[in-house]
C-alpha cells in the first residue's frame, strides 16, 4: 500500500507542475487585459468629454478648437497607465468638434511581441455637434418663414 500512495503523490506533483504555471499566466493575462480595457475606455471618454466641452463654445468665435485642446490636455494629465506614441488631433467646424486619439499600449512579456508586433494600438475618435441653441432656433424660424 505504501508503494501506491507514493505513486499517487508523484502524480499530484506532476499535475501541479503543469497547472500552476498555466494558472499564473492566465491571471497575468487577465490583469493585462483589464489594463487594456481601462486604457481604451479612458481614451474614448477623454476624447468625447473634450469634444463636448469644445462644442459648447460659440461656433463662429474660433474658441471651439482651443477649448477642446485645453480640455484634452487637462484630462490626459489624469491618466494612470502610460501609453506610447500618443497622437492627438482636434478639428473644429461650425457644426461641431471632432477629437481623435491614437496610442500604443506596450506588451508586458518579450515573447508575446513575436506574435502580435510591438504593442496594441488603441484608437478613439469622438464627435460632438455644436450646442448653440439660439442659432438653431433662429434657423428654424427662418426655415418656417420660407
């Protein structure tokens, strides 16, 4: 009986030596996936909030783009995770403000880069229409008088 008990103990050690590295790798992968999802949602929220705040300005004053850019800088200072190659683009027109962000999140393990490249590319593009209620009402009245 002692012989069979020792044999079963050896099987447990062998199984644990396969399962534990797999479990550690899966936990690390889930943590990094959560970092990726946080970064994607943060960049999307930052792009929309800055576009929305820029769209609240007067369309003809030229302050829409400046306001959106300053809000974008303020919001990006609050980011928690570092990203590489952050590209920012703000476009303003009388109809609204368009904010585009592009960044790259580096991968944690050198071996993973062989399969996926240098990192994960994240794109966020949000548009907010101009919120000038007075101009909209005047335009509606002009259209009604035609």
